[in-house]
């Protein structure tokens, strides 16, 4: 046993580590896998006391594995025009009147924080609030899964080991930096707090917005909005540019040569649904008219999520920034449209 002698941890801990789930894709026991993670964590400076505190009593969580399998195979009702789930249906389920109203009240509650964040990071407060609303219903639903147990289970399982092993080591580093072990609750997939950050994102981008010495993205409004805005600035948000505008696309519009022939290095299926990038002026020349305030020099990509007969959008670089938060067109569209509603 490399992360602590068993006699020092106790027989109960030793027994718990020998549990093996039939759902695992690994050839190691959970016990053996945690030993290898502990060795790597120590090599990166994590203290033995933290490793003992976090790993003590951990067992695999089969419910986490079930949810991971469900996510991997889930598909919505398909639109025959595009082969993808109906965007309109997704938006109506997620951008409810309750969520829009919650965004208005949250924006009022944070008051001067909104203008403070916009000044410091260049990110509109309504975008930050829309992320908050979409991720956790403005802090009401942050998840009740034990983060180290979830991350250890997903890493041990092996389907996405590289991702989750890194996050497991980073959650150890969070504890080493002073985050209480009792605070480590979140979603089954390892995200936590108002903005549902992963541990690696927390370590790199979370901000102590209220100056109290903690980066408390669970309880502090200031830390939450500063941290989300900092994420967006780091991802390349362009101040003063919309995330997208609605566009009118007549049947006579010139669609020749607008296909996107570049394969994106990340989330290629998401980006493949967008056209190639042209200036707004070039879109106008093709008969496609923006229905919002956007400069003719702005680079934009045409997106018709439900097919040619349904609403179309000219997406900007800022849409891609939203995709950095969650690489899904359904997610990014619903966040952008929710932000538009909150700003009204």
C-alpha cells in the first residue's frame, strides 16, 4: 500500500479498497488503482495527509458508472432535416419562464457586481448569469455526489481515464490548498459549485472576488461571477461583440461554397454543423440579413440548427467561447438565448 500503511488507516479502509465492481473496464482493483494515483499525486507535491484524508473510505460508485453509460448512448428526438435533435424543443425545455425570471432576479441581487465584472473582464453580466442559471439554477441544484468518489470511479473505469485521473489528482490539490473535504460535493461527473467547474478549472481560473482569502464558488456570489467571467476572458471573449444574431435567410440566398471543410481539433461534430466563416458584409452580399446589431466587419458563421426552414443565426467567435464551457450546440444556443432574455 503506497498512499499509507494499512495499519495506520484501519481495517475498514483496507476492506473498502478491495471492492471490485463488475462494471469496471479496468484490469486493476479499485485498491490498486488508487495506489497508482496516490503515487502520481505525491510526485506532484500533494501531501500524504491530504491523500489519506481524501481517499479514506472510498469505494466505487456504480450509480456514477450507470449515468456515464446513459450519457454516452443518449440521443434526443431527431429532426429528419438535419439528423440532430430538435433545437427548438431543447430550448423550450431549458429556457423556461422560471429560469428567465430567476436570471432577472439574480442580476438584480448581485447589483454592482454585474458592472464590476463587465469592467474587469469585458464579459456581459447576462452571459455570466445565464451560465449560472443553466448550470445550477442559480445555485439551487449543485449536485450531491462525493467528488473524489465520483472522479475515482470514472478514472478507474477507464472509458475516459486520462480526463478523470487528472481531475482526481487536482481535487487532491484543492484539499492541499485548504478546500475542506466536506465541501467536495457536486455532479456525478465531477463538476461543482455555482458554475460547475472541474477541479483543473478551479485551480487555474477560480477567483477570490470578495477578497476574503477563499475562492468559494459554492457560497459566494462575488467569487462565482468573477470566476465564470475569468473563464470566459481566458477562453477569448471579445468585448462588445454579440455571441450571435438571428439572420433572415431567403430561399434565393446564395449558399454556394459555404460548407465548412475544416475538421475542428476539438468537438468536430459540433463545429461541422456551422458554415465556413465570412464577414457579415459577405453574408449580406449573399442575401442573408442579420436581424441584430453587428458590425459588417465581424467574422461570422451561418448556423441553421433545425434545418433551412427554421430560424438561422450568424455565430461569432464569442459563440465558440460558450462552447469552451460545454461543447454542445444545444448548450451554447440555450445559454446565448437565455442571456438575451435576461438582458431585456
